[in-house]
């Protein structure tokens, strides 16, 4: 029922799975069309696709989690550094001001905008930090041969909070602000802005190698 796209040898080949007519079978539901299909074994670099809509069901990257961990560690370093350096510096009439992201949150709070300050704090600092450092902790535990008993709840929390991590939206908003203020004052991008740009690229690469299905499969089966 499931097609398999084996990537290798310079050509793509598709081979249907051979589901057993009787006995237990491991099933997977397509995230796009909800079709239940039997899982099949994949070669290194193989991709399983839905037999109805053609969406990718899962991949087999032998070293995917190790690459993901390396990229997440780099992202964590950039994230910590980005919160200690100014985002932008504004100079007008001889006055120069620079602030960090947390400083911008405090400025919003002092301007009687607690809801906006809380939203910025959660979506650009707390949610990304929780997602980033939780994934690093989980992958480090698996890397050293440990299986955290709290993995199911933590992994669900990470997947649930991911839509609230809006570092990309924040960076886009900062770039728009810099362009609009450039004719009113001298605006200079700070080091933090470049660190956030690197963070977005590294984190996107890490998520491309992240396979939550592999983590679930490593958990012991409970009756």
C-alpha cells in the first residue's frame, strides 16, 4: 500500500510494500489524507510516500539525529549569544541608543504595553529556548544510550509549542523597522541581528534532519 522511493545510484525507484494479510502490522497515518498504511523497511536515504496523495510519510537518514544534534548545539550557542548583544543601534541628533531583545521587552513593559511585552517575550525568547534546549537534552540522552522516561510528554510539548516559536517573524519585523527608520535616523544592525539570522539557518537545517518518528520507535513498547 505504501510506495517507497529509494534514493541512490543516480536513479529513483518505487516499490510497493507487501502487507501481510494476517497478523499484527505496524500502521502509520498520512498527515495529509489520513490514509492508514503499513510501514515498510527503507534503505539508507530512502523515503516512504503515501500511496494515495504522494506525501512523504517518513525518511531513513542513518546519521540524521547526530547531524540534528550538532546543528542544534550550534543553534543553542547562537541563541545564547544573540540575547547578550544589541539588536540594532539608533543614532539621532547625537544621541545613540542600543538595546537587546530582552531590553526591548522591558521597554514595552515600561510603556504600559504588558500584553505586547509578554507576547514578544514568549514567542521570541521563552518558546524558542524551550524548544531548542529540550531537543538538545533529548538527543544528548539518546546519544549516550539513555531513554528518558519523560520523553512522550516532553516531545508532545515540544511539537505543540513549535507554532509559537516565531524568531523568523521577529527578524522580518526588525528588518522592516530598520528600513522604515533609515530616513529618520542612522540605524545600524547589531551583532544580535546577524546571530539570529545564522540561528534561523542552523535551526531550519536541524529540523530538516530531525525525525520524531525515530525517537518514538526507540521507546520500549508498553502493554
